[in-house]
C-alpha cells in the first residue's frame, strides 16, 4: 500500500515538473532594458573619485553608462547639457528660479523618507525652499585649524589637541613664533574669514539671526571684545602678522600659501577640503596636522555644503535618481559626509585617516552652515566688516571705533 502511494507521489512529482517546465517555457522572457547614458558633471579634481564609483555602479546596472564631464572652474555646469551635476548650496535658489533643476522631494518621500534623520541638521534645508528639495546633500566642508607638526617638533611643543581653548591656542602660537625669521604662530588665510568664528566663539555676533538675518550687529559689545582679542594677537603678542608684515613676509600671488608650504606658519584656518594644499597652488610638503577650532565661551565654526542636482531637462529621471542615491551613500574623500551614519563609519575613517575623521566629527558638532540667506550679506562683509578688521590690524582705528563705523556703513547699505 505504501509502495503504491510512493509510486503515485513520484508520478505526480514528475507530472508537476513537466507542467511547470511547460508553463515557464510559454511565459515571455523579461525584456532587456534599453541602454541608457547619463552625463554627470563634477569638478575636475573629483573625476577620479567618480570614475571609480561609475565603474562600480555599472556592475549592478549594466545597461547604464555614466559619462563624466569634469570641468575646471567654480561648478560652472550647464543644466541643459548634463543630466546630473555637483553644486553648492548657493546655486540652488538660482537654478530653481530658472527652472533648471528637478524638485526631488517626491523622490525623497518615496525612497529616502526614513533616511532624513540621518542627514546632518540643516543640510537638507540648505538645498531647499518651502516644500521643495533641490539636491541630495552629500558633503560638508567646515573650517578647521591646521598646524605644522615640524615647527612644533622643532621646539618640543605639544600639538594642538581636541577640546583646546583660546588660551591653549595662544600658548601654541607663542611656542612656534619667531617673527624675526618671518615665522608666525598663526596667519589668516584668504577666504577663511577667520574673525567670524572667533567672534561667535566669544559670544558675539555679526548678524541678528544666523537663520533668518535681517540686520548686522557689528557694534555688539562681545563682538568688539572678540575683535580686540584678535588685535592683541598682533600688537601685544606679535603671533600674527599685521597686514604690512604679511605682505613683506609672504609676497607674490601665492602669498600666505607660499609661507605655509615653506614652513613659516605655525597654524592657519582653512576648509577641511584644502588639507595638504589640495586646492591650492602650493602643496604642503611638510608634516601637518588638523584639529577642530579652539573654543572660548562656546565652540563654533562655519561650513559650506555640496549636493547632487538632477537637471530638469534630463530624459532619464529615474536612472539619474538611482545614480545619485548610490553615490550619496558613499564617503567622499574630500568632504565630510552629510549623513551621520557615514561620518561615524569605519569606511570614512579608513578613507581620510583617524585625525582628519576626528577633526571632522568634532567640527560638525558646532558648525553653522552658511546658507544663501547668510550669503546675501556677503557684500556688506566685504565692504564694511573686513575693511574694519584690517583697519584695526593696521593700527588705524580701535576695535570699538572700527566696529561702530562698520555698523553705520552697513545700515546705510541696507537702507536702515
């Protein structure tokens, strides 16, 4: 009886297999996706990074070709000739006004809604307006403090370290300072705008609200105190050069960066992406280190950000989204990841090294992202605030005189 049942079961299995085979043979094969080519524009110095990612992407998306377009210059890509491109938070509003970029909020809602808490605070807002999101943020670039290890080693001084204060900063600058040999403990670099974070670290402010600024506050008492401290670095301690000293010590178009490369600067502020002289004319052929900025009453640094935009003129929106979803999930060698999970990952630390990763993590905890709303005050900073700082360092005005005059000039420029 049991043998008969087994023979019947075997026959059923054979019959089922035959039927299943026949059904499968009768079903049409899944269509092979049509080949798609998308053009991705990035700065020339990032081309190698993205080419490696494009090769990896093609392994799981064999029908997609990512064609790189790398250019020199300041992110000057034409959205009408590319599908996806790298841009900064300052470009979003203009691109959106021209109708050149897609609103990515539907994509976020569909695919990344659960990932939103993973992004660093404020970075999504920097690439959006109202209910729209114009880019997927991938990297943040904070100001950090670099230092010349060789100079500190030569005098047996301790390196700047995590959690340091203004007092520690001054001690470090004094330790390596030798103005007679045109070696300065600290030098301000172009575009660093280093008085700004120092002012906020002291509790001062230059705008009434960093999120929604409406007016300048250059004459704030704590701002004036911070500027006075900064001036003391030059006049009382002689650890930073006056404008005239800086011109004499670091002449030529490369200026301060030449001095850095020649090991004549102990410490300097710069963007994290600049490490090693990567984006400068002079590479740092020296032992250098990096740490978050020192603190006073509080910690504070400034940062910018970069994101991936999809052109509104593309014919391959879904493929473009798949591409930027992939690359935004990879650590970037030059920038701090915009996602917390990547920032804390071993992968990021292996990519940039332990010291850089630690400086990045410490900096992101107190970074203020420069948004287009803050950038709207850029002209006032250039024409009123920075000249006031220079007049103080030249000895032409006291900090109080300079900041009060700068505030008056700013109010005229704002029509207040």
